[in-house]
């Protein structure tokens, strides 16, 4: 699996860190999680295009999607939003934070 990032005329190629397929997945139909590292981009870059591609037995497949970088944080971060805003004691923890500059 190849992951490439297109920012203007600059293309950066990186690979997958991990791939976990759901039980029952096959070469023709699968669901899973692909983890990859996003490369650093020059300051001021907002949107890039990620392309995921692979070739199996001579069959090439690719998918692309836009990704928006947020400005780099400077100084202490401030939590702008938390989802969910609270968790019960017995609940698994999955917390999503939106951070901003102080």
C-alpha cells in the first residue's frame, strides 16, 4: 500500500504504518483500518490531497480524498470543544478534543 500526499506541485510518498482488516474480509471485499503518518507541510498549507493505492496481481486500485491541515498551535493549547462533554465512570474512554491557541 502506498500513500502519497499532493500539495501544489509537491508530492510526498509514504507507506502504511499498519493495516487491520475486519473478520471475514477478502481480496474482493473488505473493511478495516489503515494507519499512516501524515508528512509535515510548509507553514500556511491548508488543504492537500491524499491518495491511497495498491496493486494486487496486476490490478491497480486507488482512492483519493482532500485533507485540511489546521494552523500550528503556538503557546499553551486551549480546549475549544470536547466530545462527549462528560463520561460515566464505567464507560470506555474515547474523547475527541478540538484545540486552539491561547
